[in-house]
C-alpha cells in the first residue's frame, strides 16, 4: 500500500507538471505563442527572433528594396520577410524595405532603388546587407560610406537576374543566399526595440484599417480564421508567386516627419525623407484590435521602442511585422 501511495503521488505531480507546461505554451489571442520573460528563462534553449518573437537563431540581416507599383506585382519571396517597412517616395508613391533574417526564400523581388531615408532606418540593425537596383548618382557616395554592406547588381552580379516575362525596370530579382555570400560579415539579428507577448488591455475592435499615402493605399483586414491581417494595396489583395496572400501578425502605422531631401529622381521630383529618429505617435493592429501607441528612437544607432498610452511596452503579436512610415 505504501508503494501504491508513492505511485499515486508521483502521478499527481506529473499531471501538475504537464498542466503547467501546457499553460506556458498556449497561444495568445493572435493564434501564436506569447513569449514572456519568465517563459524564456524556463526554456533557455528556445531562441526567439528579436524581429518576430518566433523561434529562430541569430542570423545575418539582409535588407532589400522592393518595388510595389502595379507592374511589379505579384511579388516573389516577400512573405519570408521578418519586417516589412513601407515608406513614401517620389510623386506620393510608396516603396518597400524588406528585412530578412529568420529565413530566406530562394528568390526575392522585384528589386528597386534605394533612398536616403534607408540609411538612417537601417543603422539600428548594426551593419546589415542592403540589396538594391541602384540609386541617384549623388546618393551613391553616402550609401558607400554608410554602416552597411551595399549590394547593387555590380557588386554581386551572380545574385541577380532579369525575369523575362516582365517589363524593365520591374523585372530585376535576387537570390538572397547569394546576396549574403557577398556580405559574409553582415550583422546578425539583434534587439531593435520590438517586444512580443500578450496584448495590452483595452483596444478597439477593428475589421479593416486603411493607410493612405498621397498616391498609394494599403488596407489590412483581420482574418479570424488565419489569425493574421491580410494585406491589400490600391484595392487589390497583395499576393506572392510562391506563397499566396501576404499577411502580418502586427501592423504599425508609425507617424513620422516626412520632408524634402536633398535628392531628386531623373524627372526632377524630390525624394521625400522619412525621419525615423525622434518620437511620435503610432497605431498598432494586432488580434483584430487597434491600439494607440507612442514610439521613440533617441539616435540612429538605437532601436525603436513602442509603448502604450500608459507607458508600458506595446507588445506585438509573434509573427511578421509591417511598419508603415506615414506622415504626421
């Protein structure tokens, strides 16, 4: 009987332990895991990406300028990006800066030209690789002096190719693995200020949110089934040739100062400069809700922190993050 009691006690302890572990691994309201500091301590072997909050080992950071006007769609490989930045360019259009580290697609594109705003934005990543098709001639010296590994086609010719079914300039594609071969010392992923975990209290129920640039429009529609925000542009779903619909776990509308830069395109239109150092307000979408937030970045070498109205960290949902740099 003593042995039976010992077995019973052991069984109860095992059940309690299993229940505790199950509680630690339950997904949050966004359908994914909600890592917390205590969870990380209990599972030190589980490395989490500082860009997505999902399991991933530190890996080199590759950033790529992506074309997103009508003739450039659908994209290829963009669904693999950890972070997607959207910034304003000439004539009120927008362009994408994709940040990849956790995984690399075989092909990514179409690739387009860099802008001055990219140089300030990218400094928080250390010394990442930057793939782009080219730049305004007066901007090139600044790119070459910036703390990054510039990878235009003439520096990594084996990494690029032209896709025959598309018209130039919307047909330049890259092979990410070969890009990183040309930048073997690119910085690995590190903390840039993002925090992941349970959603804050409050928030406003939102089904669809629209973000407008002067000549471009993005819409993010919550899918309860996919537990992601589905992305559309100019009224059309954004899809990829290799992965279907583009989605985001978290969407950030970061309100920044957008001013004229000292550079113009070949038509004479000024290239806008989006200031990402400083502070301001933001709107964050996660889990079918919208939250008011604040952002702060003290210097170009610092990451960007997001907080709630009460000053607590504005946790993101684990998964891909879209950040739209919109004018205040």
